[in-house]
C-alpha cells in the first residue's frame, strides 16, 4: 500500500554571503528552483502511485488518495503562478532604461 509522504514547504537552504558575486547568486537561485521542481515532481509521483493503487484495488482509503491528489494539484498551480510572476518580473526588468 502506498503511503502519503509529508510534503515540506519550499524553503531555500541558501547561506547568504556578505558580498555575493553574481555567479554565486545565479547558482543559489538555480539550486532553489531545481529543489522546488523536484518537490513538485515527487508530489505528482506520490499522487499517481496512490491513484493507480486505488484503481488496482490495492488501496482502500479514498480519503488519502484524494488528499494526495489535491496536494499535487495545489502544488502545480502554485508553481505555475510563481513561474508567471518570475516571467513578469523579468519582462519588467528588461523594460528598465538606464
């Protein structure tokens, strides 16, 4: 039987330096994004496994399957909205005239 895993909030585990170089900032930002996408992927996998187990008759707890499915959906929606905000911020930065 597939169990629901604890889904942690996306918390960047970044150590900030007093004088950070652009290369370090880029690397840390990329790391945070990669971690967030990996968490999203894991949430989707758990939901898929639980749904398949329910359909195959191996899981009897519809409640936990629905919770996992909703968590996956909310996580995906949040990720899409964050992506949209990042794109908007990038476009705004590109419009700034020096």
